[in-house]
C-alpha cells in the first residue's frame, strides 16, 4: 500500500533528482507498478472506508427499526430477545454496534448550545451547594449544612456563605454576604427554581422584596436548565474536590473562615477559561457595577410572642430563656445568624439576648433570668405563709395558775 510519504518521495526522485524508475526501485524497494502509479497520479493517494461486509444482523434490520420506531429507548437486551426468537444467532456486540447508528434516528434531536458571552457586571449566578459531610456544630453534634454560592460569570469571581436551612431568611443572608464579599451589585441575579426563591417558576414575595430593596433584576431558569448557569455548576465540582477534600472543620465559624481564605486564593489565580487573572477582571467589572448600599437588606427573622408562664422561647430545636418578669406580655423576637434577642413591645425592655447555637435539643438559661425567677418564687412563697401573732410568755403565766 502506497502512503503519502512514499508517493511524495517517488515523485521528488523522479522530477528533482531525475532518477530512472529502475534507480527509484533500487533505492526505495517499491514495486515498479507502484512507482508507475505514483508518477502518474497528480493527487496524493487516499483510502476511504472499506465496504462493509455482510452481517448476520442484516436480515433483521427491518425488525429492529420497527421496534425502535415504537420505543426509541428500548434496551439492546430486549431487542436481542426479540430478534433471537426470529432466528438471529449472532453476538450482542454486533447488535450494539448497529444500534449506535440506528437509535439516534428515532430519538428526539439532542439539545444544542451556543457560545455564551457575558458582559461585565450584567449577571451574578446563585445556587445552593450541599457539602458532602455534615458540619460539626458543638455538643458532639453534626448538622447538615448548605452553601449559598455566587459567581460573576464575566470575571469568574466566586463567593459563598454557610447556612443551615433552605428558608428564605438564611438564603437571603447568604446572598447578602456573597454580594458584600464581591464588593458591588450586578444588574440581575440568576436563580433556578429553588423552593424559597421561585416556587412553580414564579419569584416569591420575599425574594422580590430583597431584589426591590437593592434595585436588582432577576432571571429564573427553566426547569432542568442547570446548564444556563454552568459557570457556577463547574465551580461546585471544583469546590468539592479542591476545598472540601482532605480538610477538617472545628465548627461553622472555622469552616467559613477557611472558605473565605480559599476563596481569596482562587480569586487571585489565572482562570483556565478566560486566560486572565480573576482579580483583574473583577476590578474591571466593579467599574461597571453599582456600589453596595450603606446597609444591606435586613434578613433577620422577626416575630412576636407572648411570654409564657414557663419563660422560654423555642427556636431552631433549642429553648432560650426569657425574662420571667415579663410573663404575660408580648415581646418581639429577632433571630440572626449570630444571636437571638427579644424586646418587650410595650416598654422596649430587653427580654433576652443569647448567642445562637446550631446544635439541637438544648436549653439555655441566662443567669440573670434564673436569679429573677428565684426572686419571684421567694416572693410568692412569702406571700403564701400566714402571719401568726407572737405573744409574750407572761400572758400565759397569768392565765395558768401556779
């Protein structure tokens, strides 16, 4: 078989060195007919695919196509069973090779993608990512956590925040923290149909209130359209493999601190896709973005409750003490990611201030509340004791003769 290199060498010997066919034969060892064909051909030799040899499967192709037309996803095992009953005695590998060519004709056309070009400051992609291991939260407990993640697709700058629920208050706190870490406001937020963000594809009222307070737009993705925020989805794989693997965390604060340091590191690297430093593109992108407001939206949970005779407040699986002197009065409770406070609605007195704990099944009693409770119990005990007159002994001596 004559390849292109031999063809070119034979023609060079003939037309450049002016060698005879006999001399070319002596030097190359090629057959004289091969040399003759090479000199006669002005185009390099090309060899197309060989004609397909007859197969044992050929008589059953019509049956296979009929089965695929009825059910395009029918497995090769089932098709093999059907044609075996019709007399096919060949191997399954022959069938599998043919199905790779036949099946795409009957399946819906695959989705195609166009190249996406991001404008600086236009979008910020958000999502929830679940760590593979539970987070230590103290008291020998671990808890399932979630990471609110954010990425600017133009600069590829990344940020994240740890939360312990999918409620909007926690997600909103995570979004605020991510935007603060990135240092500016984009034009639109991109979210999928997360239950607290866009149930049934429509933005929830709390999410709309969050966007409205920051004058942000939003994009809610179609169901199953995770590819639309592919830059962030790829970051999740990088997060699991590069950050979580081989690391240990003492508590939620330690995890967040390690993640912030890791985020600063990757935001300073040269990105493989953009071929540019993330920090430099982020600086250029911030020039197109709006500045952060003086105060980001309040994301704390707020509700009112009446102080019960047993003055404790139940929140996130834990009981926190309230001032027992406010029993029967209404207080406003405010729960942030760091602490829980309660204030009397009528007078503004502080009813409670506790550090928030993410472990569960615990009771926390403020020492001042315990002291106040003991004082109130002492007062009630003294009120219940009857007053008895104390008489001098001389009176009894006068009544009893000697």
